[in-house]
C-alpha cells in the first residue's frame, strides 16, 4: 500500500486504498454529476494533456481514459504498446516518466511489471495513475466497479458479493476486495478452482485483518442464489507459466441463462471485461447483466479522477512522500517475484515494508510479494 502520507501534496493513484472512503464518495458524486450535466465539464481540462503509456494490451482502460480526457476538453498523447516506445531500446520506466513530465500534465500507465506505475510516480513531476500493473492492482477499474454497484444496487454496504473465476491472477479482484473491505457488512463468496484461489496475502491482510466474512467454494451453482452481486472474471492466460494448466482450467466456469434461474431478481452481474467464454452472450439480454454499463461507468470515474488529481497538482505541486521511512528497509531483502519491476530494472533499490511487526513480515514496496526472510 502506497498511501500518500502527506495530504496537501501532489497525488498519484497507485492502489485504490490510496483514496479514503470519503474521497471515493466524492469521486462518485462528481461522476454522477458528469452523467447528469456533461456540458458543465466539457472545457474543464482545456489546454491539459493526458499521456497514456500502455506497455500491455488494453481496449477499455486506454480508450476510456482517452474518451474521458476528450470529453473534458483536453488532449491525449502516448503509446499503446511497448514496441512503439523507447522501452525497446532499454529506456527505464523512471526515465520515461521524467520525459513525459515535460510533455504532459498527467500520466495513465499500464505495465505487465508489478510496481511499474509506482516507480513512475516516484520519478515523475506530474500525477501518475496506475491503469493496471501485472497481477497486482487495477484501481481505476475498481472505481468504475464501485460506481456500478452504487448506481445499480443503490448502496455500497450490506452486500453479498461473489467473485468467480481466476482469483489468483485477477488484479481487478484484488483491488475490488480491498475497496469493499472498507464498507460495512460485506460478505464475500470466493468461487474458483483450487489452483486459482485468492492469494493468501489478500486473504490474511485484507479479509482477515478487516474481519470480513468470507467463504470459498468451487461451485458457481451453489453460490448464485445468495448473491447480490456476481463478479465474473476471465482466466488470465497471459499470467500462466504452464500453458497445459491454462488449457485445463480455462472453461472452469461459464455463466449461462440456465445457471441464473435460481439467482435473485435483483442480482447485478459484473465483469471487468474482456470476456472470453465465461459469460454466454445469451446472458447479455438479461436485465441483470451490467458489464457493458460497468465499462461506461469506468469512463465517468476516470473523468472524475483526472479532475481531482489535476486540481490537487495545481494547488500543491510538491510531490507526496511515497512511504514512511520508519516502516521500510533498504536492500535488506531481494524480491523474488519474476513479475516485479525490480526483476527487470535492476538499478532500483530493493525496498521492503514491515506489514506485521510481531511476526516480522515484510513485503516488497513495489509488488507486495512477501520477503523470504
Ligand atoms: N477491464 C480492462 O482493464 O479492460 P482492458 O484490458 O481492455 O483495458
């Protein structure tokens, strides 16, 4: 967790918990106002530029950020694949972020490397938004997900939420559970094959720490009747090391019209998209299917977020402190996560944060992998 320690400084958004619940409520209010009164916002970012640095494929996130900035009257520059950037010549994330600080006012970055947007935010002199880093976090997806529930269910507390599919690699799931942990009376049902269960660090440090009620099951049919929200996910082929394992697991869950027969009439079906085959296209006609609306709501939350971060940067151009020096250790451990940004950018200082003093547990500040101490 990279919570901005000094409120009143320029902010970036790396993890959804960098925002307080009050700030998320405010973003939801602004997004709702944008939906009601789009004309009020059409020149709010006139003369401003958003840089979209996407080192990994994207349809919704990159294009909704682009549409968001355009609808605010601003401009967009950037690249949509690493191969068309100087990353191919070996340019580091930090140097790229410094360069873009000369050309743009705000950055949205996606990378397969966990912690890359955090590294960019430390180097840049403009706000950086994490648009998805490896299997780690996807905070702007979560902001859109929260707006979806608020608009479709009418509340963000007293909910039973089922997560189904790839709970191991699904970064949207990790960010969303983190966000839900701060609302009252949330019950979580984790539906996955044994091999794709939610990582222990999310279980222990989010669900257990926040005393959230949760259970695990392998049966979607058994879980469906009790759910207010069903969050389907794609099996993340690109994160598997063993392709045979992917092929064995890829059809684990397919939501069909039949399987919805015992679901609540008020169920909200969500999916961060893209889908492969985990929701039958016939379900799209069901009034409970909200995943395309969810993608639209993501655009409005990105508009609200761009406005907030640009406003804070204007008022407070000095950079925020990214971690508390009393809680971190430098070069004491080496991160063993092959997806961590430190595995490719070897000049980065290895920084670990103590998350549990009593048991001496440290986690990598970039990707949150536990230190092997
Ligand atoms: N939900 C999501 O992140 O979609 P993209 O990968 O298309 O951006």
